[in-house]
């Protein structure tokens, strides 16, 4: 009996060992898979946080750019002698974005001169103790755009972020500070709409460690997070993961920091770890149920269990994909709400508009474009976002649209694309027609101003052939009376024909140059732009005893541009050189011989497209070092009052930038050198450009 009991015990122990061994396989596997799944969820959460942080940081930089431009323009436009009431009247005329609750002008003693909120009255308010004021007024003034901590306005009585810039006169002397007070809750409201779980966090933080705006379960601002170890890391590198318990609300989160390269700002996006873990609950439950079943019937149902596991994986991937698509749709709908922006989702089933842009012709143009064979061919192998400018024609009107085409990643590895040949894409379209029309109007005003300046030279240029015609006609009439041979008469008439052709070419070019610029960029010979510019201002330069020389040739090179606008840039540079020579003559004497040279060359670079270089040089002594960095700023001019608008070089800089090139200035031995550089087109690019224009028309 003892042997029986002992044998039974051994059998039970062996059975238990086998059971434990068999159960260890499914339950051990379930444990490992659950942990891997949780790690995958955290990895995806970090990646989503990184992408969102980049997008929000770009949104912040796009928000700050027009504010910075507004501050610069106000500083340039304000007269140093303006009274507080005149400053107030000027501020009231400006078109100020709604989130800017107050625009202020402060003098160099820290006293408020005027704001746009109310007329100045009583004693001026001192704000010299505010950081965004004192940073510009100290012994080492801050030169760029300063972004303050959240402050409660003494005049507006609202919590704002202060954007401030020093206010200087044309001689570089500090006059005061220009301040734009931005509503903090504009950022907080936007960030709150983008959050995907109750405890997710979006925060805008300065590099001083002070929170500018924070959206989570509760909203806040002004906290100091500078002592956080992960925050100290972001001050040394451009971006870093975030994984810690918040010192503000005590929630453990995972996310990503991204620091701006342009402004002292850090963007943080983080998700509650509990929420991230909850995304794996369904998967975890299914795994453990399957493991329990496998523990009982592992030897019989192994194959079925593996299939079940694969099915669960597929179902979970589908759910994740749908969740990701929903997040994308929410974000795209927020983007589509911006005026002048159209967002279209392109799939194998066609295109679908996101958001409501009723009353705009833009969605119709984009839907037609994305259905074209040219679009399908261009995006079939697209692997990263692509930005381009397209031109459309509808009902006799032309439209210029900037497109950003971004491929969407497929969770199933792109199986759908392989089956259909169509990528899953999102297309952002921004209508730039009005902007381009306004720019063209500005270019047209500049051209007409140039035509007015050269009127005297044009009269001289036409009077010369008129004098030759008059003399030839007189000689022909005298020869006719004296019965001279017909060859004499023929020579005089040919002389008259040559001079009339010369006059016709001059007048025709003036008429063509005065027309409004087209919207399309076309391949053009840069030397023709130089010749056209000299047709307009050459005679006037010769009248003022300024010699012109042209060196180099285009050698059949082409650049993609609007030729009349390139001519306008060259004319502006020639007229600036002429004005500089005038000033030099006034200082050294009228005997000073002015000289301007135009040099054209092709510059080769190792990793970029060859550049066509057009350099305009003068011998007027150069530009003072203290102002050479400001010459391309709007309304900046070194000319006496009434002799310059300060827009010529700014417009020229914008034209070349819009053509994908650069306009730079430097001082040489005798004077200033302005250099235009534009990408050169080779034969394949020319063919593609002509083909694209033909299909767009």
C-alpha cells in the first residue's frame, strides 16, 4: 500500500510538472507578447508626440513671423518726432491680428508713449521694470525679437505673452521698444482642441524654463520647469524624448521635446502612460484568454491557436489604423479651417475634401488636378512630403496654388498600394493668387516709377534718330533739286528707315516693359533681361556721364523667371548705382567719372544645380558697414527725405527669392557689388517645364 501511495504521489508530481511545463509555454509566451505590445505602444506614442511637436512648433513659428514683421514695420514707419496722439492714431490704422490684444510703443525711459487701446491721457505709465522692456534698454541691448514670460498687462488687464523689438532710427540710435501683447489663451485653446486623451499634455515653454502655455486636464501657464533633468537636456540638443512624472500635476507621461532653431522656444507633447497602456488592454485580455485555452488543449489545438493569434493581431492593427486615421482627420480638419487653405485626402477610391470651404473654387481645381494622369505619375514613387507651385485656369481666370503633397504611411505595409498602384496621400493647397496679384501690382508700380525716372533719357534717345532723319531728309531733298543720281536718294532713304527701326525698338520695349507681369515662370535668357534693362535706363546713364560695361555671356543658358521682373531688379540696381555715383560726385567733385559694370557668369557647385550669376558693380565708394545688413529691409533707405521710398531693394529681394534665387550685397575695392544668383536650367529641365506649362494650360 505504501508503494501504491508512493507511486501515486510520483504520478501526481510528474503530472503537475508536465502541466506546469505545458502551461509555462503559453503563459510565458503571453507574458512576453504583452510586454512587447506595451513597448510598441510606448514607441508609437513617442513617435506621434514627436510628429505633433514638430507640427505645433512650425505653427508657432508661422504665427510669430507676421508679428515680428509687424513690429519691424511699425518701427520703420514711426517718426521719432511723432506725438503720443499721432502714435495712437497711427496704431489705430494698422490691421492687427485678433490674438494681439495690445500694440504698444515705449520710449527709451520705459514710459508708454501710446497703445492701440485708448488715446494717451494723464501721466505716462512706466513699464521699465518689465523684462521685455529692460532687455532692450540695458547697456547690452537685445538685438532680435524677445518673447517674454506670461505677464498681466497693466493697461490691457489680460494675461499675455509679450513680443518686443528695439525701435531704432536710421542712424541706429535706440528710440524705444515696440511691443505686441499676444493672448495666451489663443495658444491654450488651440492646444486643447488637439489633445487625444484627458491627461495628454501640450506645452509651449521658453528656453528660460518658464511655461508660456500649457494644455492638459487643467490649463495653466507661468510654471518653472527649468530644473527638470530632461528639460536641461533639450537646452543642449535640438530634440529629446520626455519620460517622467510631471512636477506640476503628478502624472507620469511619455512624449517628446523639440526646440526651435529660430526662437528661444521648446514644444512638449506627452501622453499619459496609463492611457498608452490602456490601448493594449484588449490585446492583453485576448492573449491571456488564448493562453488559458492553449494550456488545456495545447497538443490538439496548436495550429488553431496560432491562427487565432494572427487574427487578433490583424484585428488590432486594423483598430490602430482606424484610430490613427481619426487623429489625422481631426488634425486635418483643424488645418482646413484656415482661410485660403484646402485639404484633400486622396485614396484609390478617389479624392475627398476635408473640412468646409464652400464658396471657394479652390476645391474644384484641386479635385480635377489630383485626378489627372500627371499627378498620379508624379506621386506614384513619392516617399516624403513634396512642395510645389501649380498654375490653373478656370473660366478665363488664372490661379496660382502652392501644394504640399504628403504620403500617408500604411500600417499593413502598403499592400493596398501594391494592389491598386495609388498612394494614400493628403494634399494641402494654399491659394496664392491674391498674394501674387498684389506682388505684381507692387512690381508694376515700381516699373512705372522707373519709366518715369528715365523719361528724360528716353527723350534724348529718340531725339538723336529724329535729328538723323531730319538731316537725311534735307540732304535727300537737296539732292533731288540738284538732280543727283538715284543711289544718293536711296542711301538717304535707307538711313531714314534704319533710324525709324531704332526708334520703334525703343518705344516697343517701353510699351512691353510697362505691361503687367504674368503669373507664370518661363524659361528666359538672362542676357535678354540685361539688354532690356539697358534699353530703359541706358540713355539716362549716358546723359549723366556714367559709363556702362557688360562682361560675359549667357552661352544659351536659361533661368526660370518672369523676365520683366528680372529686368526690373536689374533696373533697380542700376538706378541705385547711379544715385550712389551722384552722391559721390557731390562729395568729391563733378569731375568724378562714374562707372557701372554688369558681369554675367555660371557658377558650379558640387552638390547643387549650377547658378547663373549677374553682378552689378559701381565705383561709388560702397555702403557703410553699419547699414549694409539693413539695405533689403522694407522702407529702409540711405537717401535724403523725399528721394527714396526704401522699397526698391526690398521688392527686388522678394522677386529673386520668389524665383528660387538669392540677392546679396558686399563692398568691393571701389564700391558696392549686388549679385543675383538664379538656378540654371539644363535641357531636360527646359523640356519638363515646357511640357508642364502645356498640360497646365
